[in-house]
C-alpha cells in the first residue's frame, strides 16, 4: 500500500494521554451514589471456618451491606469455572467466598460495602470469624508426602492433576546414551506486579435491567460470560468494559472471587459498587506464578548430540484451580524441547496443591520456567562433556531446513509445530554481536584480577498467539473517518497504535483518520482478548482483513458510480479512480456517503462502508530469540550486575519495530526481576512474608542494562500479516541467560546454580559454600 505504515517506527498514540495523567483507569471512574467494598480475608493459611458473625459489621457507620457465602448461597454456591484443564484434573474449585474452610492467607471470607472504603475497612475489623487453625502445607514436595495435610477431599495426596507428555522413546534413548546428566532446577514463586492493581466497578440500571461492569482485565467477553453464569444473569444484560489498563501480563486474565462479588453487591443494592485492590491485597491475592521444580535426565552421545530428555515437573498450584488452571504446567511440559532437536522426550507433570495463593499464567506462562530449566541443563551438559556451550547448542538446534518442525507435542492451547525460523542463525548473530571469542579472553584477564564476569546464553521458542478467533469491525463514515472496533483488550502495550497502522495501511489513509476502540462487549458481539502474545497476530489480522474487505467494497461502490468494472478501479492517495483516467476520482468519504442506506448501490450490496471480520485459526506461530547476558558478580557481596544484554529476535514481520522492542525490553525487565530478586515467600504456616514493595523487590531502572536488539524476520504463513507474537518473549529468555551468566562467572570456584532468584545472599552463599 502506498502509505506503507507497515513496519514503521511510529510513536504510540496512547502515550500523550498516559503521560499527562489523562488516561481512565477503573479507579478514575466516578459515578453518583458510588459505594465502596472491602474484603475480609483469611489470616490463616489453612483453617476451618466454624462461624461468621457480621452483625457488628453491618451496624457500623456507613455500612450498607455485608455478607458471607452462606448469606447468599446457603447451599450449592457457584464455582469459578476451569476453562483450561486436562483430562486427569480433579475438581478443586474456588467459590466467590470461602465457606467451611479457608485454604490460603488472603482468601476472601466476607465482603462489606459502605459509603467509603475507609468505613468499609473499619467495619471489617468488627467481623467475628471463628476459625480452627489446621496444619498448613506450603511446599509442593512436602504436599506430596503421604502424611501431608490434605487441602481438598476431592484431591487425595494433594495432586490435582498428573499426566505425561511424550514423543519418541525417552527412556530407551537415555538407556542407550553414552552420558546421562541428572539435575534438578527450581524457579521460585513470583508474579507480574503491574503498576495498576486489579479493580472493578459494577453498576446496575434499574430501568434497562442491565449491569455494567468496568474491570481492569484482559478478556471482557469471557468475563461477561462467567459473571453472568455465576450470578444467574442473562448474558445480554451484562456489559463488560475494560477501560485503560496499567498492565495485565496474564494475571488479570484470571477470574477472581472479587469479579463476582462486586457485581453481586451492586445487583443486591441497586447501586454502583467499586473495589480497588490495594498493594497488599494484590501480592496476597493476584495470580502467583512460576513456581516449578524440574527433575531432568538428559541422554547424550559422546559427540554432544542429544538423544533424549526425561523430566518430572512438579508445579506448585496453590490452593485452588481457577479458570486458567492447567496453562502453566502444560506450556512448560510442551515447551521444554524449545528450539532443539530432541526426538525422544517425556515429561511427567505433577500439579500439587499447597496453602498458598492460586497459581496462574504470567507473561510466558510456563515457558520461562521450562526455558530456564532447559538452558541451565544444557550448560551443565556442555561443561560435563567439555564442549563450549555455544557450540553444544549449535550442534543440537533444529536446522532451518527442518522447518516447519512438528515436535509431536500438543499443549492445552495448541499443537506444537515450529512454523518457521533459523535458530542457528539467531545464535550465531548474537555471538558475533557480543564478540564471544573476545569475551573469553576478557574474562580470563578479569579473573586474574580477582573479578568475576560471566556470559550466559539462552535460546527459546514461544507459542506466540493462540486462536481460535479475534474480531474487528472497520467502518468508514461520510467524513472519511475510519473507526476500528476490535475484540482485543490490551493492557498498555500499544495495540491502538499497531491496529491503526494496519488499517491506515490497507485503506491508504493517514493514521490520524483511524480511531481504534476495543474492550467493550456492547460494541462487538464476540471478542477474545489479550493473552498469549496474540494481539498483533489475531487482532491485527482481523483488522487487516476487515479493512481489506472495506476497500474491496469501496472499489465496487466506485465502479458503480463510474459505471465501470471494479477491475478498472485503482487507488491513489486514498482516492478511487478509473485506471488511466486521472481526472475522475472519488474520495473514501464520498464513497461512504454514496454507500449509505437509502442510496443507489450495486445489486446485492449491503449498505454502509463497514465490515466485521472474524479471523479464525487454530494454528499457532512460534517466535524465538537468542538472549545473551553479560554479568559481573561481586565476589565480596554476591551482587550481580547485568552489564550487557543482547537479543536476536525473530517474531516474523513487524507492524512497528519500536513497539516490538518495547515489549522485548519490558519482558526482560520482568525476567531479570525474577532471575535476581523477586519472590513471593511464605513461612511454614502459610503466611506471606512479602506483602509490600519493600520486601518484594522489583527491578528498577538502575538494575537494567541497555538491551541491544536486532531482528531476523521469518514471516509466518499462518496469518495474512506474516507476524508472530512477541509480547511475552523477553520474559521467557532472560532467566536462562542471566542464570547461565552467573554460573559462568562463578563456576571456576566450583559453585553451581540450580534455582532463582539469584539474590546477593544466595550467590554469596554459593561462592562461600566450599
Ligand atoms: S501469561 Mo498470558 O496473558 O498468555
């Protein structure tokens, strides 16, 4: 197209509003008569609830309502449904409020609604709950012990799911191997911590009978369906709107108890009710993630070729299974082979229940964990056979001529077929950029001076965008303005900018003419939402196809006006004209006016220059990257400084490389936080120790290296844009790169890295263990 906005580094149209503080987050919405909710939460990791007395709470100043589970549902309360499960999964549902048992600290037990949040919180203090404290189990391995306290009668032994994911014959390959490497790696529990916590505002309309919900979420259409079903409402009378969202990262896609409680309270009271999660509640109750242990056996030939990999994954699920229950373990089990040719593979997945907050997807959803474990294992293996870790990887990466490469694995989201790419080329380019050989010389020199630099390599593949569909409506009005309504529901990643680019490009109009709106169930009947790095691929393709069809319709309209064949229509600067007749042209605005209802159109043409398109697919593109981290460990303190970070990224074609790079850098910041600092730590009673941002250490700008990014472009054949998702990638490659770099820095002392986070105290202990 003439305007060629595809691939342009265009600044985000979202930013001026955000920078000026003019964006509208849930908490910015003010409605007359607004009430505020506060949630009473279990102070115990595991306790039987004997009685709840809310009489003093209800009598407190400003209080208009207070209820517990039995007040609303004396029996058969609705459970939060599991949308992504596996066959072996047992029922361990969470209800909107704890009934007879509380299973994690922070679990909602009752709700108070008052004229102000302060009054609601004060009234909570007057609630009397009689608990009998039960023994808690907070460690997944301990939970699997026969004597461990059992969380759910429905899940004996605290195993809520257990299955095997396999291709080829891993046991046979390992038995036949020259060398077998056996290791255990563990990633800690941590989470996304978006700048904006969760929040929800619900308001009923007595006249229309409609319930409107504003929520800081990721998938309004799904949230509408679940809320309506759990509350017994007609779906058509529930409208879910997602205003500006300050980061979702997966954790806001989960359906939480508050997502049901607030609409329920609003419906009971006939008034708007709002709840904004505070930071303590956030750390207690937001989806936790990443906590997995990998017991791995790798079988090698003496020449360094990988014959087989056998793994047991223990996934710590926390106390319940909610909507996205099996995403993380499934994506970990099907992501472990990554970009490598590992024909014989078997993973046993054991999902353990513990008295901790519920685990769910967070940026990468199982892939960061699996990538960390695999890339650590590969470094261990290379060291053991005396091979350079880069050469070892190059030997085992899937060669470009083997693409597309079917792994033989199928996750809960899609079949794992690596669609396109050149993995060895990405690694070679990264090694060149870091001056790999030069680094080894510099490292030897630095070591002789008592310093400890290290370089780590990590390769990953990412299941990048899932279907089954996304929607877009493109409309041109009589002024030539273009409106795009998308089923996507972004959380700050610049989707409005990229969709505007796609549509402006197709229609050959200036970007300013294109307005993008989304995340409102009343504006478009079907929408999927934001997760799995899917917006550019799914929402982008839907918008592109809708715009393409609008343009085709406009050409037919022009042919009708000019009394020629649509084949004789060409476009110049957004105007239609007859081929070879420069004098005769018609603007998009005029074509939209001509196409209005009541006008003259070609026979059979629907009125209006507007198209709704559903892009439907079950095939999934895979993006990938090589990450290289150069660190320096301080031998005195164990502190790790990441000095250089190189990414060779391939996400197919790019709509806007600046947005892609922003996503990569942001993902690396979250991965670096997990690799080095962040942890949701519990004590043995199930008390969360990290309930504020002093004890939960987030990475800051001073922790971040300057990330050097270059791109390979292997277009995807699976969508008309040729793009692949990239939003999660930065967070997938960083733990492995940084952990491998840390071990590379300290390996000469005999120290080995088996888990994250690599806080100074941890690294210091590794250095001083001997
Ligand atoms: S962790 Mo995600 O929103 O697939």
